């Protein structure tokens, strides 16, 4: 993902059309699709695209998080760690905390670790989130927790 690649991608007519269409259809995207948009933009280091924050708002402000699967929550959390404005970032993570606290017991191991990393990197210090993730981690068989 070199800078030249990003620059050429941002000005590619197919990319621009895809971004416009995605933006126009954010309301109808599923929670998983919205999380994937966030993850994709973050992976491409295109967090400055207006679509990035619009997707964050669509995920957090529309009730989509109530039906968001654990992997999608963790992908969205990972993607949103770099929101620069602290209050805005913490507000987003307050929304993301709800499905974590309510559903961490169903999180696969990878989603637990990515979610924990994301909340720590975002400087979100809600003890209930870490307690839920810790409890979920404790429920995994020991053989899954061995070091690599």
C-alpha cells in the first residue's frame, strides 16, 4: 500500500464510482458490510476519506451494532482506533462497547484479542469491556491459549 498506489487509487474513476455508490447506500448496508467498509478503508490507509466517518456513523448510530457479529465488531474497532479527535473516538468506542459487553462470551479467540487491542489503542478505559473480554477469554479451552 504505497503512497503512490493510494494516490492513483483515489483518482481511479472506478474507485471514485464505488465510493459514491457505497456512500449512497450506507443506510441499506448490513452491519457486517459497514464494518468491512471501515476495515477496507483503514487497511488501504484511506481513513481520511469522508466515507470512513460516514460509515462509522452509520454503524454506530443506526442500531446496526445490535445485530453486528463479533468479528465485524472487532474489525470495526480495529479500523476506528485512528480517529484523531479523542472525544469523537471515545464516543464511537462507547457505542462499540455495548455489543462487546453484551456478547463477548460468544467471541472467537481472534476477535477477543483484536477487540482488546483496539479498545486499548483507542484509550477507551471502560472496565466492563475488559471484564467481558477477560471472562470470554477464560472460557476458551487452554489448548487454544497456548503461545505460538
